[in-house]
C-alpha cells in the first residue's frame, strides 16, 4: 500500500518558469512502513522535495496522494494542520528551541494540534532515546548528539505516519550516527511509520529498505547547476 | 505549556534585547509624559495666577497691559484711577469684595504693591488657594511690609528687618529713595509659584505716607520733609490707585458691571475678565506649545522605530526558531500571533514602566521644580492626553510591528524549513 504517490510534480522557486524548475517528477511512490534513503548531490532538490512533502512549500502543479488524501488540493492552513498530526520532521541540526527544556521541546507539537499526549509513549521515548536524566535541562545546554535524539523524540511523539529526516546525522560522528539510526529504525517500526531519509552520506545507505537516487526521478535536475 | 508561556519564555530568552527595546520606549514615553505634565502645569500656573477674580479694573489702557502689570509684575501703569471712583464701584450692591492695588515703588528690583488687608483675605490663585503667611502676620501699621516668599529668600530678610523703598523703580536702585521712612518686615508669605512671590506688600496708607511730602512726583526739598511722628491717619486718604480686583456676588452680573465701568462718564476706565485675557495670551504662545508637543511626539516615534528595528533583527535571529515551529505544524498566522503577542507584552510593559517612572520622577523632582522654578505640578497626575499617548503607543507599536511580521511571513514561505540565509 502506498502512503505517498507523486504524479507529474513540478516545482520552481520562480513560479512556473519551465527552465527554472527545481523538481520535475513524473512518478514516485512510497510504501507504508518502508524506510527510504533518498540521496543525490547537493542542489538536486532533496530538501525541496521534503519540504513539499511536509506541506511547507507548495508544488506548482501535479498531484500528491497522501494517506488517501488529495494533498495537492489542500490549502496552506490545511497542510499545516495535516503536518501537525501526521508528519514528524527532523532537521540537519538546530532542531530545538534553545530556551525550552527537553520535555517542553518534545511536547511542543501538542501546542499546534488537537491530539492528546500519550504519557506512556512519552516515557518510552525518553527511555529508549536515553533522555530520562536530561528531561528538565534546557535544550541550549545539550550536546549535538543529545539534541538530535530529542529531535527524534519530538518527531515521534505524535505517532506520525511519515517521518521526514533531512540529513539528521550529518552533525554526528560515525559511532553516534549508527547508534542514532538504529534507535530511529526501532521507533519507526514501533509506530509503523514510513521514513524518508535524505542524505548524501552513502556509507549508511545499506541500512535502509530502499535507496532512491533523486536524479533518476527528477528530470529538472538536469538543470545546469546540478553539474557543478 | 501554552502559547502564551512560549511567547513569554522567548521574550525572557532574549532578555538583553528585550530590556534594551523596553528601555528605549520607556525613555521616550517618560520624556513625552513629563513634557506634557510640565506644559500642563505651566499653562495652569499661568492662566490661574489669579483665580476667583471676576474683573480687573484700571485706568483705560490695553487689556493685556492691565492684566500684565496687575497680575504679572510686567510693565508699568501709564495712568492711575481715582480713589473716589474705586469706592463708588466697591460700594455697588453687586460687588462682593475688591482688592485695590497701588503700584509704583520698588525695592532692590522687587515690586512694591500697596493694598489693604482684603488682599490677604480674598486673593486666590490656582484652584482657589488663599495667600498664607508662614511667618509673622499681615500689616497693621503704616510702615509695615509683608514679603513674598522669593523676596524674603533671595534678600535673606526676616521678620523685624528694616528696609527702605525706592521711588518709581522696580528694577535696580533709584537715587530717589524713601530712606527717611523705612519699613519694617512684619510677615513673610508662603510660596505660591506666582508673581506674588516676587512682590512685597504694604498698606495703601503706607504708600501715601512715604509720598506725603512729595510734590508732583519729586522728593521734598530739604527742610520741608514731614516727619513720621507728624503724620496723622486722616492725612493718609489715598487720592488714586493703579487698579483693583473685583469679585461679584453672582457671575451673571460680571458682563453688565464690566460694561457699566467701561462706559463710566466721569473717568476713562477699563474692566477686563482676567481668565479671558490670560487664555488669549496663552493661546498666542501656542506656537511654543506646539513645538514642544511636536518634539516629544517625534521622540516617541523614534522610540517605536527603534522597537521596529530591534524586532527586525530579532526576527532574523529567530528564523530558525520559526522554522522549527513551522515544522511541527504551527501555521504562519500562529507564528505571527506569537510574535504579535510578544510585541504587545513589550509595549504594555513599556507603558507601565514608563508611567511609574514618570510618577517617581515627578515625586522626586516636584518639590525642586517648585522651589527653584516656582513651577507647581498641576493635578491630575495623568491627563486625557497622557492616556491617549499611552494607548497610542500600544496601538502604533502594534501597527509598526506588522511590517516586520509580514516581511518575515513572506520570507519564511520562501525559506521553507531549511532557512536559506
């Protein structure tokens, strides 16, 4: 079963100029529960695709089926609402609001959606990601590794259908990278989410179910700058 | 945690920038409010130098001039009016009381006013405050003098001191002095913040007495002086006075009385309503008032622009924070609302801190202003203009913040979540 089906997706930052498209994807599907490694050189549109799937950027044309919803028909507010309930997002770094505690950061999504927090799941997350001891520390006092684990917890807490991760391991060293990834895989399995993981670090690609090189799907990536 | 707590924590996180912004708005507010209070006080001090007086009557001259020399110590009377006519008006049934004024002599730059004890009884200034004697008493003998507060303070006179008046001069020394007939200080008045503080008061009879042996405005020749002991009270009936204040029994009679005095056939007299003339005079000074107001409004605008600038720079630092909030489902308008709420908190805090700062400042500086400059801070502590300024600050502050918020809304849409710097 497909969680996301993309058809004829076109996107350019300068509305609609055919030759300035960043994305031009005729067909791309993601299945339920799979973990996808999405890679490509910088400038190939990986982050842009994630941001469209997160509903922050709006495609110029094309259709996106998202958990049986016509995502492309939703307006900005509906997309924000959809994201707050169904999508977990992890950044490369600086994922946290520095002046909030670990707990406040993890529970922040519930400020913006109607869901109720699952306290037992919250404790499970703390336990599994080893955040119990630092629960009440301010985010600004954490190490990078701790910050990324808190970010993972925040992405998972709403039990999303889809987790979008934009190079979340790039700030971690090799040991931490693998540990972090295994934690993520564990949790993703628990909540049966689909993981779309963007990275250019191919040393970890074998850990994923499926590997997608974006340039094979993105016709717009033949734009001159992608040769650089 | 609620959205409001989130906004407050964010404000606290940027404590330094927040405080600096707050400080700049508070400073401009305090300036604006203080200028307004001082302006209000000056106006009140000015227009209420004399209160409770319905008419000022004197020989015919300009109405402004009459008020200036009768109330403010400024300028000279060109003509006197007859004492008979004064008595005639004084005894009219509609007149409640009068205060006669006879001017012309001075002492070390201060004006000497000859009057009677009705002055101490009836003269009122600023919201019907009466003259108070803080030391000694009012005059009873011919050669008694009561000093205004500033005269006593500057010249260091105390009750019991002897002083000599000089003729015809209110500024500086004159060679024609009344040194044969010195006066004794019998009382000192409480500061009023008006021209009274800079005057000294003697009885009409005292004024006659020192001029009794003068002929046509010149000092007597040697050997023709009349000694103090030879003066009898029946010799001291004044021939003329400079002007007088009138209080009528009923306000309705003011205009009729004014007309009848002005139309008197026997003498060319002028009667003016002091409040009207003083307001007219103040109006003519309104340019200065306007400039004062303009400057302070500009200061406030600069303060608010400062807030706008610091908002822009803080928003720039906060793009990451906004992206995080967006990534977990906050809508554009939620983010804007959080920022707007922060601005509101900042503005309300500025308004409150500014007002209390102003009050404290006035409490501390009030007595000094009064003593040093004779400026009484008028009540109330907050005027409608102040309320307008305070609410205007909040409203315009919010309007000013909309610009930066819209810019960042647009930018964050373009940025997506990756914050392209």
